[in-house]
C-alpha cells in the first residue's frame, strides 16, 4: 500500500531555507562594506546599506534555492519576505541617494549570471561565485557615497583590495574543497595571487602589498597542507579553511582602518 501522507519538512531543512549555510557570504558582505567605510567615514545611512545588503543576499539565496528545488515550497516564504525587505530598503536608499541607481549597471547582469547558474541540475560553477563577488564589490563605492564627499582615490584602492581578496578567496577555497587534488586549479589560484602582488605593488601602499603577498603565501600553502594531511587521518577540513579566511578578512579590515589608502 502506498502512503499518501504529506511529507513534512524537517525543522533543520526549514531553517536552512531561511538562513543559508553559506558562511563565507557574510564576510563577502562585511569586508567591502567596511572597506568603503574605512575609505570614507562612518554614516548612519551605511547601516541601512548593510541591512539592504543582508536582505539582498538572503533574497538571492532563497531565489537560487527556489530554482534548484524546482519551485520548492519551503523557499517561497523566505523569498517573499527577504525580497520585499530588499525592495523596500533599496528603494529608500535610491530615493534619498539617486546616484545609487548607477549600481544597477553592475548588479543586474551579475545577479542574472548567479540565477542562471542556479538552474536545476547545474553544477555550482565558479562563474556563479565570481558573480556574487562582483555584486559585493558595489558595496565599497556605495558606502562611500552614503558618507558624502570623499577621497575617490582611496575608494578606488579599497575596491581594488576587496576585489583582490574576495576573488582570491573564491579560488583558494575552491582549490582545497571542490577542486581538491586538482593541481592545475591550485596553480591557477597561486598564479592569480602572484599577479595580484604585482598589481598591488603598482597601485597600493606598501603595507597592502605585504598583505597581498601574505594572501599569495596562503594560496600556495593550503593545497600543500591538504596533500600532506590527506593520508595522515587528519585531512584539512572546511572549518579550518574557514578560520584562515576569517583571519585574512579581519586582518584586511583592521589594516584599512589603520593605514590610509
């Protein structure tokens, strides 16, 4: 006899629909926002921007979950709530600071790329993660604009730093998790970071060049550690990689508030 009882989602499943387990996303929001503040000055409107960014991320995560689950009901309510909050807060910011409408030039195609990558049956591609990085980078100039007149060279440098760090994080984390054991991808990650050191040396103060060089060391070291620990019974775990990235992001923010850009 076939049961006709309706399947009830487990509480943990419902919680994931409302609060995605993509822990790195919080750093992807916080780092560029804080770099924008460091490159300008604090403003109450930046708190509204932070709330808008959080609502936007949660709405995007709900939309991707909705698409991947082929219209799964558990994502419908979060999508409506978070989407409504993002729309209301975004309109408030755009109405009070119309220049922020310019961000749509970046946000719309990047969001479209991310949603395209969330189609059912598709593997999470690196382009989806990089599209999220592009969206997050908008927070740097947006935070500066909300602070009023500012030094735009500092904002440009802060945006460059955020781009170097966030894109590098995507490559590093992927090299030891989704692409673990893939020497070619690890080499791509290290090559990216070495190129970033050259760019930093040309465009950024030396304190930041040293920071980017440290990022390159971390990009080269993690895959090596993973290979060495793989057969020891103590493999490199995602939580350990996450701790490294937390330290790296905190160090960047601390540096930005200490050394002028």
